[in-house]
């Protein structure tokens, strides 16, 4: 307390000058309309800056909540979109719809090895199951392979073991999407017959033969193509829509009819 008193006494002239200056400024503003207008305009400007800064700070700390709201809305819209393609979007009980959609976050990603995987922060405790499709807002990413309680690994489309049904958009010509491990921005579409008219820039999407992904999920565009050694089928390089080196948020797609489809197909093959 004594230090505070000593500080005030040592700087009494400064404090007195500041007080008298404030009183003089106040008397000047009150006695002249011009100064009043300038003062109040300045006050509004300062207040506006303070409120704007406060709003920006508040907005920054609410970004996580807003992003979550957007992610929830995107999840709902994608669920409606996928099920609209099956003609069953009007089912009252949403749990009976063939496709269900959930969100997840990528916590580990590899893209430079021959067999690449991603790890997501959702697992068995969140209802994640093997063979769920994984996509982003731009296109397909891979398929869930292994699951623990809280996490799951995803076999990336940048994996030499990966093979996904894909087709040329707005056609029924389909083949297999594979990867030759040469470029993480490009995958290969094989088994497209030579009679199919191709154009560089055509869009490649998921095909209807997959029980994992809904039809017409974007993949990429044709970058180049040529005929294989037998001259019967095209080898097509597909430039991916996804930046596989920069993946953060994903959607998990589950086809509730997959088990029934797989069982029926296995039974048919055994006959």
C-alpha cells in the first residue's frame, strides 16, 4: 500500500496534468457543437471497432460449434441423397433406409507407400463396422478394414490391394478402380471395353455393382487412356478429385442391405 502511495506522490504532477487536460477537453466538447459532433463520431468509431473485435473473437471461438453444425447438416443431406437414388427416401423410420451416414475425423494418413491406410477416430463403440465405405465431400476415399473400440483403419484407394467398382458417368460402362503405386493423385480404371467412346476430362464415379458405395459417388476425371496389350480393354488414368495428402473429415457410409446381398450372391455361386 505504501508503494502505491509513494508512486502517486512521485507522479502527482503527471496525474494533475492528465486530470486538468481531461477537464479542459470535456469543457471544450460541451461548449462547441463542432467538437461535440467530432467527439461522438470518434466515440462511435471506437465503439464499433471494439464491438467488431469482440464479435470476431467470439466468432473464432464458436467456429468449432458452427463447423459441427455444418457437418451434421451435410451428413443429413448426404443420407437423403444416397437413399433418393434407391427410391426409398420417403421411409418414415430412417433406420430402415438402406444407406446410413456417419462422420469421423482422420487422425493418421499415409499416401506414399504401395499399401496405404488411414486411421479414423471412430470404432466399434460408435457403430463402425468392417467394409463401410469412406468418402469426403469431394469423392471416395477407401473402405473400413479393421476396427477397435474407439478407432478404425481404412484401406485407402491408394492401395495396390484395392479394387472398387467404378464407371464412366452417365453410362453403364463399368470396370475396376485400382492403383499402380506410381502417383498419389492418379488411380487406374481397367476393364473398360475398347468400343466405349472416351474423352479426356470425362467424370468417373462409383458403379451400381458395388454393395459398399452408393452409385454415382465422384472419383475423378479421365487424365489419359490407351489400350492394353490385348487391345480389347482400355487402361485409363483417373485424376482424383480428393487431395489424398490432405484429408481431415470423412463420412462413413453403411449399406444395411450388404450382408443380405453378399449372402445371396454367395449362395448363387455355390449352386
